[in-house]
């Protein structure tokens, strides 16, 4: 099982459309899984039309998923964007600022980093250093 983290805390996964690899034939209503090393030139119309994109984080030290999320949002992707894998509570604010709507974590990680640690970072808009610099 997994836990979905949003600005309101932990919750169950409410996605019922299923998941498919980005190299598979697109089925309407099915979310696409993207590896963190997806090349920028593969961010095509097929991806942009998906109702949800789930970007893998193979390691907490691998930040390529943040860049990929930002590129998708800058190109106009308006669907649901989910980070999954090894994202830790300390990275939640960065995930939200880069464009993710939610983070999917394992039950084991949720036990090691309880909901209060994630909620502490849910005020990601308040503590944005760039906003503070702008005044």
C-alpha cells in the first residue's frame, strides 16, 4: 500500500484509472508513469493529455523529478502531477513549488516520517525565500 501526502496531510490513494508506462499506448483515463530521467524532448502531446503523470524518485538524492515537474508546468500541463518513490518530508515544499500536487510514499516511510513532519512543510508558500526577497 501507499500513502498520499497533500497540504492537508496523509490520505488514501483515490486514483482509480490505473497506471501505464510512458512508452505504452495511451489509454484514456490512465495515468502515465515517468522515470526521473525522461528526456525533455519526450514531453510531447501524449504526455500533456494524460489526466495524471506520476514521476519516479528512485532516490531522495535524485532531484531530476523536480526539474521534470517544473518543465511540465511551464509547458502548460494542467493535469494531476504526483511524485512517488523516495521523497522525504524535507523535500515536500520543493515538490509543491516545482509543480507537484501530491506525493506518494510507502507505508514504511509514513511510519518513519509521520504526518506531522509533512504538515510542518505544508506551508510551502509562506516560507518561499524568493517571495521574501521580493518583499
